[in-house]
């Protein structure tokens, strides 16, 4: 999976290039601040593995919600 910051559906590379990379960078930093390391580029994939526990996933979901809120409040 991956995450793009756009007001439109991202269906191909041209769409992806139009996305807000600054917002992704802020999201990446916010996730790091919450102890969740994700790929530093929106063009890289995110993976869930069998090594992740339910607690890991719960912490990540919480970090994503908090990080998205932080990004939405940036100026």
C-alpha cells in the first residue's frame, strides 16, 4: 500500500506526480515523532508482515490518525 496526499484519485504515475510531497514529508516526520518508521518517499510501498503484532498495528493506526491530524493543521 502507499499513501498520496491529493484531492483527486491517484490512478497512475502522472497523477502521483501531482500530489503534495510536502504534506507527505510532514506526515513522514509526524510518524517518526510517534515512533513509527515508514518509507521516506510516497513512491515507496508500505508493508504489513506476520512479524507485526496486533499491538504493533494498533500503535501504528493511532500514529497514523495523530499524524494525519497534525498534517491537516500545518500552515
